[in-house]
C-alpha cells in the first residue's frame, strides 16, 4: 500500500498519532519530531483511558513551511 500522507509506496506502515491515516515510517519519524507530537500522544492516551478506542486524533497540524 501507499503512505496516505506522502503517497510513496510503503512496505511497513503504522497509524498516525495525529489522525487516522496509515503512514510510512519516514512520516512517522517526522511526527515524532513534531512539536505537537507529545500533545497528540497525551490526547490519545486520555481518550483510551475514557474507553474511547476510536479517537480520531487531534488532527495533523500543517507544517509552517507548507503554508503560504
Ligand atoms: Zn509517508
């Protein structure tokens, strides 16, 4: 399958912490370095604790350089 974020062919993929996209490990690494990653992780953990296993994530924040 292809990565839902960068569209490159991905043999190994994983669920994004920010949303429900299946992303490649390169994109996952980028997420880990994202300043909001911890926030996304904590939000996810909070929802799971409440019993919500279908949390859609806080949404992937657009990178500054991609904005006009
Ligand atoms: Zn990717």
